[in-house]
């Protein structure tokens, strides 16, 4: 599973595209990688749709975005007015399009083979898209329900959340976040910005770390016990 949160200007430059490299390597080896956060497709959905394996899949991507915007409007909100968030803006992001361009970098270059509903288990291997919001507890739950056994989570300003029963690997390209949140960050890729590392090498290391984590190595969130972020995506009012 793939997620980004508390994003800043480094997110779209380093950890997101590096996760994209890891995703490409994973699916090339026969694995399955799930991209969610439909709220962070908005403004860049036409570019993501170019990844689609066929016109049907491309159409489903556009459908998810339209549906997400209608959900917000039904609640009296314009989603384009709430993105980027205040935290994103403090981190240097200026528009929803800029945020989305960074977020979809997690998809790498592999073709998107299918689009699924929230929590639905993929029936095909490869890169797929799952309907989900960007908020951590809901998307992490959806990825777990869909069968993900490890989640790569990119962060710029330092989101600390883990998940109760699926390990979440925290990855940053920000030296500041890595140093100030060393108890929460699993991988520091700031060397890419500093010129001592490359996106390709960073992506290869992410895949290696994901394999270690899936094999039982503990993440920082598991060690600290900060892994109680869990909620279910509600599509309507609750009485």
C-alpha cells in the first residue's frame, strides 16, 4: 500500500517518486501495489489516467475524482478550497494541483491495471487504484482491508501514525523531519536533495526495507506503540 501525509515541497521531489520506483520493481516481480488518496488526484487526474491499461480503467479514475468532489459538495464544501491543507501550505505547497502532482508520483511508471472500491481486494496483480480519502486512519484501514501486508508512507513535515495490524514504513526526504522526528521516521532519503543519493537507488532501498518489514523487522511506529490510527471511511450520515 502507498500513502503520503503531512506533505511539503520535499514530498513530491524525493519520497513519493522513490516509492514509485519501489512500486515499479515490486509489480515487475509479480507483486501488487495499491494507490489511494483520490482527494490527491484532483488537478492531476488526467496525467494519472494516462497510466491506465485501457480506456475503461482511465474512465474509472475520472469517475472516482468526480464522485469525491460530489461527496464534498453534498456536505456543503468545495474540496478545492480545502486543499492544500494549512500544514501543506506551511511546508511550501501552493495549489491543489502541485500537491496532486507530487502525490501521484507514488504510482511510478507501471500501467494501472484496475480500479477498486474502498477496501476491495485486488483480483489482478500489478499497480491498481483504490477509492479512498487522504486522511490517515481511513486510508490505512482501507489498504489493510484490501490485503496490503505492508504500507509505504511518505511524509515531508513528519506524520507519525502507524496502524494496528499492518506495519507502516515512514519515509522522508526532509533532513529536518528525519532529525526532529527520529523516533518516527524509518528511512531518511534527504541525501537525494543533498546530491549524495539518487531516486533510483532510494527506490531500490525502499523495496529492500519493505521486504525486511514484511519479514518481521519492526517499524518505528511499532516500536513506539504509535499504531492506533484506525477508522472506516463513512460514505453517508451515521444515525
